[in-house]
C-alpha cells in the first residue's frame, strides 16, 4: 500500500520531527567537504517551514558507538544549513531531555532546530522503545527523509513511528522510491544493469532480483574476477571471493537459461600492485597471469559495454569498473560514466556509493536522471527487501 507523504499532512503549527541524513564528511578541522546530503534534504525542509511547521531535525553522523565524540558532532551542519536555507538554524547539544523539550516549546512556526547526533546514545542503534518514546515526545508528526538509513531499524528511523499519530515520507524518500521501485518495476526496454565494485556477495541479491526484469548485465570491478574464475579462467592476484564461486556459476547459468546478455570483461588493465605508480599493462582475453592484479577493464571491454549502454532505454548502475580512486586505473569507470550520461534516450539511475563519486569526478552527474543517496538502502530495496524505515510509515488511506 502507498505510504503517506509529507504533501498529505496538515503542517500549520505542528512540531515535525524530521529524520534526515546529514552524515556528511568532515575534515580534520570539522569543515564539511561535501554537502550533497544536506542539499538533498532541502526540498522537504523548505516545504515544512513554508507551510508553517516547526521543523525539528534529527540525524546521525559517523559511528560514535553510543558515546559523545566532538569530532562527530552535527554542530558544523548548523551554519551550512543556515546558508543553504537562508534562514536561522538553532542547534542543541542533545536529542532528548528537558533542554530539548524546553527549546522546542518556544519554537514558532517556520523555525528550524537541529538536534545533536542521535548515535551519541547507544539506545538509538538498539531501537530501544523508551528512547524512541523520548524522541517522539517533542513531535506532533514524524517525517522520514533519510533514505540512506531506511534499511536500519533504529529508534529514529523505525521505533519513533510507534509513538506518533502520523508518520510520512519526505520528498527525497518519495523520489527515491519513485525511481528505485516505480521506474524499475516496469522499465523501458532494453533495460541494462551495470554492476561493479569489490564483491559479488554485496550484489548477488540485486542480480537475482533484477534477473527477472533486466535484458542485460555488464560486470566490472573486482567482482568480475570472481565470475571469470568461476568460468575456469586464471585471474592472477586479482581480488576474488573464492567462497562465492558457486554463487557466480549459478548467476551465469540463470542468465544463460533466460536468456539474458551477461557480459564480463574480455580484456583488462593489470598491474603488479593495486596502487599508484605500479607497473601496468593491458592484456587481451579473459585470463590474467599470475602475479598481476586486474585493476580496470580494458579498451575492448569499454567498447563492448558502451555499445550496450547506447542501445539501452533504462540503465541502473552501481559500482565502479576498477580502482578508480587511482587515476591510472580510472579510465574504464569514467568512460562508462560518460557513456551513461551521453545516452539522452535512456532513464539512468545510479544506486549510490562509489558510482556517485565516479560521475562527479567525471563531471557528468548533472546528466544522470536520478542519483540515489543510499548505497546499502538502494541495494536492499533492489533485492526486494522491505526497508524498516519505509515499512513503519503510515499507509495512505
């Protein structure tokens, strides 16, 4: 059943507890180095204050393991948010207790308050009911816009919904579900899935589920070497999940039986070490010699993958084609990013994580139809798993 949206709520004068994902990277001076997650929450925040809500923002930052850590405080977000919203943003150094309740009590319509890192309390990740109740005491309604945390059943993402009358999804959450569920449920064809990254184990659920819908897969990154070894090819010193070879064989058999195009690298960039400055060369064919690491897809593979991308009408991409953080091993990932961006006839959806960093580094992020803010959450959703942070929201009647 469809979930209640923030658009459906009567907000005037209401205390709205808004769970956001402000888990932003900070440098050693506490300066935000990438404000993407803050910007992603702006439409919902603006919708709330423009409609007369008293906006109470809750988020985690990092993994403080239930203890206060000044280096993982949300205080630096206050100024960044004020600059982006062009409105005053108050900050309080806790998320529960009398100080928080008193501050919320004097808020006026349109005011914005940011609470301290909810993970400073160990009860948050334990989804402790009493802690969730304390969070809810300052709320008339709850809105979850933290898609990146929606796969976690924590007090601020799932537990709190049991203590408020209405729980709704924010505009970002709504958009994430529209693309990752709606668009991919009945995709325009051909539907191409591009998967990379380190581990088959991280993506096997996605492969199994999307195998029911996709017309083709192209595989890169270290996970490709597990598939190649499963076919009996030598992969040298490349990263391989030996305990997942049977899983890889099953996926290949599934693709063959469908039939679905399932492309693996036909040539490779290999290096003596997977690090900058290492001796490297390009090798033709699927096999890699002993003592060499596969670090990127080769030019023939790039050309073959580009041909699939050009023909596609729907593209889902998650995971780089190689060790793109090292400039000399980044060609394959950047070429794929540019090819996806150049296909103006396709809806292109990125599943978060390193793929997002790649399209930004390739300077083509603005040409992608939709970029998810959730790595693990987007993958679990694509596996067909119900996300606790979504399931807990009120159904739209």
